[in-house]
């Protein structure tokens, strides 16, 4: 009985090959077996089940109703076995092409610097990264993992929180030497404040003083549609900018920019998520990458 149990997956493969190829001889060629060996396998299955599975004629092989039922069951078992073995093998060594989509600035500053460490840890994974502010269609198969900011729409995708991004007010040392350093939010009214040119949820720059949140309408000489441009202008000493903290973390650490008015920072943040197709059949390479991002991006930054 134990030997029979061991041989059954091979019997199912042989039976499936006969149905798929349409003849015993063709199945034997596909499996690397002689036609007589395939015939013996079919006879053994029928003898064990006590039913005829295939009606053999000189022109064709026809499945009996019992044969059709056995073939459906065999295909289901073989597919489950292949998926289970593949999942276990991939968990041991995640491999394959991993398509990652990230926003341009965040990808360049926060994701790309981590990729060398990731591929060193998982050398069998090929990372295929695309940086664009256009949303990649994960459900449509255009990306395996998409990294996005802010509120998420209802979706069948799985979302894993990677952290949160706050905002920081910055200026260059040269600008502050020329125009002075603001000590209170209201001091910004006398400064050149660089703004975004699209509508935002807050009417001005938000602040918190004595437990009260309020917005201050600031003005400046330049507006732009992305944070990288505002950061570049601030680096050049053109004015003061309020941008995502990830944009300026390295500049602040290097002294190229100075964080301003942090005691009045209201702490407004946007969550950062990795979006992917979850479920039991999620590739191990996707799980490995998302786990890696959680590990490396969840450490909060401090500018004090």
C-alpha cells in the first residue's frame, strides 16, 4: 500500500499525459517512457479503481465518465502539488523578476538607495524598478509592488504601511544669513515662501501653538508643482520651502538646509504604503521586498 501511495502522483501524470497527447505512444514520448510502460500504468490505475477509464479504439482514445472524473481530480491534485512545491522552493530562496513602481522623488531618495542592500540579501531576485508619479496598475499586472502616499481608495489590493512622511520647513544657511531666521510662524510673512502651485487641503502653512492648530497664508515669488523643484530653489538660497521630510533629510544632515520652526510643526503626515496582490499564492519575492521595506523605512527621522 505504501508503494502504491508513492506511485500515485506519477500515475496521475501519466494519465494526464495520455489525455493531453491523445495517444499512449505520444504520452510515452512526452514522458520518456515506452508505450508498454504507459499502458501498464493505465492498467494498474483501472485495476485499483475497478473501473474502465479509457476506451481504446484503433483511431482514438475516449474517456469514460469515470475517466473524466479521475482526470479532473488528477489535474487538480497535480496543480496543487506543483504550486505547493513552488511556493516552498521560493520561500527557501525568493527568486524571479520583481517589478516595483514608486513616485519619482520618493523613489529616487528613499527606495533606490536601499536596492543594493536588498539584492545583496536576495541575489536570485531581479529588481525592475520604474519611477513615475503616474499610478501603476498593480491589478492589471503592470507592477508587483507600488509604493504610494496618502489616503488609499477602496481596492482589492493588499496595503502594508511602511511608515509616514511629515513635512519640514527649510531654508539654506545663505538665505538665513541674508534675510534672517524666523523664530515664530508669523515671521514668515516677511520672508519669500516658496509654494506648490496646486490646490492643497490646507489653505496655508499649518502650525500648532499652545495646543491650537491654525494656518498661516504665506506668499513668495515662485510656485512649483513638485517638491524637488522647491528643494532645489531653497538650496540656492531663493527662499523658504515647506516640503516632505524625505526630500530634505540628507540636506539637513549635511548642513545644506536648516529645519525651521520645528517647535510649531503640527505633525501632519501622509502614510506611505506598499500596495500588492496578497493572498496565499503571493510570490515570496514580493513578501521579501515588502518585509524589507518595512524593516528599513519604519525608523522615524529626527532633525533635532
